[in-house]
């Protein structure tokens, strides 16, 4: 095993550790709005991992989907759900 | 099922999974193994089809029929999402508050918007040569378009995003993939067989059917993500559901 | 020691499933499903890695260069994008749930409503 191979394997191990920790945090976060932010970080971590695993194709789609589309969709859904909840509570208070 | 029972069932299933998965992992070839029989055969086949990006060759040539299936899942998910997100009869459109945008953000957005769209087109077009293709390029095109929302406001985004056009483009992209498969049948080969001229290895025109299918998939993914995001944005920003309206009139 | 790379994928799968089972908010359930899904990409790509291999493109490298396995990359690549649209479909169902039943807590859904 040559030196560069060893370095790239340490890099992979470090990125994998980052991904595992971020995924654990993301799965255990209760508030969906915060979870969306952690998922964006997980997307970034996965992008790094896929890049060091020599899969730029997958990294590219993970970058667009994981850091932008999925968190954005979750945030928009939470916003819609919260907007109706907040207004319902306000309405009850004023009655 | 009660909550306690559900969590207990999970722990039992998780224990079984953990043991079985760990046992399976010890039987796998070790990490970084030098022997990849499927990979070696796929690479040889990609050379035969003169496609420099072997991943694209696998996706859009060697297992194109499988990708057609995945692409149909995507199309069905977009269609189902749109049906669920459309404005119901008891919902009304509210006015959108105009946001204030910092001049620096506006400048940044208007510079980046064309660059991002150009990058997206480049990535779709070079799918047979370098990392990229219809799936990645489509996502980049769709998210890039939403820089208009960040840099300006919702009205501007709606102006540069005629949804009727994107609805049709989504269907055209999906239909084009199915239609391209028929080319093979027309010349007496198999469905989705790569029968177009293969070109020179490493050139933009190489790969035969691969760049054409890439363009169809790019069109479908790009417009599909755009109409999905539009549905969610409308729900979150513009549409007032009945319970929200009751409160408004009660005030 | 090297099977630790594969076991990480199993851990991500389990922790995502745990989040789904204990969730009291369907939006969070969908987020946890996204975590579970990413474990499959991690497993596929670690299985396809080859020591000393480069990315499987031969645009400006010799055709004899050792590369990593392109088949697993092709499998993961399409699913990343398809998975995002399925996530969107699930979130749209969550929105409908909120509109029709007034809740996003799966435990508060008692019985079917006509």
C-alpha cells in the first residue's frame, strides 16, 4: 500500500465519520426545521465522502439534491404547517 | 399499535438486522478490493460503445431499460405531488408580500443566475465525457432558476418560470425517453439498443444514444423539480387554506 | 478492521429507522427516511471502492488506468435524484394530512375518516 493510498483511505475514514455523526444528529433532531438544516449539512458531508470515494457523478447529484432540494422542500412544508397552526392559535386568542 | 409496542418491535427487528448485517459484512470482499468483476465488464462494454464516462454508459446504454423504470418513478412522483399540491376549491390565493432585497444580493443573484444555468446545460451536454448527465444537470438547472427568488422576489420568479411550459416539458422529456427506445425497434434491433453512430471516443458527439437520452432526462428532471418546487412554494407563500381564511375574516 | 467502513452504513440505516419509529411529526419521519436512504449510497460506494483507483472517466486518462467500480455509482446516482422527488411526494401527502385532519402527529390519527 503506497503513501497516497494510505492518505486517501484516512480521508475516506474521516469523511465517513463526519457523515455517520451528522446522520445520527439528523435522525435524532426533533424539530423538523432544525432537522432540515442538519440534513443540508449531511448532504454536504455525503458530497465530500462521494468525492473522496472517486464518485464525482454521485457527488454532483448529491450536492444539488442533498444540500438544496430536500432541505428546501422540508422547510416549505414546515412553514405551511406552522402558518396555519399559528393563525389558528391567534384566532382562538382573539375570540 | 401502541407507541411502546412499536418501539419494542423496532428494537427486536434492529437486533436481528444488526447481527445479520454484521455477519454479511464479514463475508464481503475487503474494503478497496482490487477485483471488481462487474465493474471490469462494464468498463470493457463502455469502451466498445466509445463512451468515455463509463457511469453514463452503464446508465443510459447498458442498463437503459432499468433507467427508464427509475425515470418513470420520478415522473409518477412528480405527477402525484402536483395532484396533491394543486389549489383545492376551498382555498384562496392571498397576496404575496414583497420582500426587500439588499443590492449586493440582487447583484450577486443576477450575475450567478446565467452562470448557473450555463453550468447546468454544460453538465447535461457533457454527460458522455465527464462527470455529469441529465440527472445532475437537471437538478442544477432547476435549483439555479430559483436564484431569481433569492435575488429578487416571488413575482420575478413567476415571470421567468411559465409553469404551463414546464408541465409540458416534463411530459415531453419522459415521452422522449420512451420514444427513443423505439429507434432500436425501427432498425430491427432491441428496444433501447444503442444503434446510433457511435462517433470517436472522447468527442462530444460520441456515445450514440447516450447524449440524446441524457438531454431527454435533463429536460424531464429539470422541469419536474421546477414544477414540484413551484407547488410547494405556492402552498407556503401564496395559498390560504380554509382554516387560515376563517381566522382572517374573524379578525 | 476494514469492515468498519461497511458497518457505518448499517449504523446510518438503523439510526434513521429509529428516528422514523419514534417520530411524532410526519415531516420529521420524511427527514429520517432521507437519512435511511443515504445509508444505501454509502454502502454501495464503499463496496465499489478500489484501492488506488481513480474516477471511472477516460476522457483524458489512459484506458489502462485502474478505476473504481462504475456499476455501483450508476445505481446510486439515479436513486439520489429519484429519491428527492419521492420525498417531495411524501411531503405533499403530509401537507394534505395537515389540511384534512388538522394534525401531523401520526399517533393522533385514529381510524379512517370518510
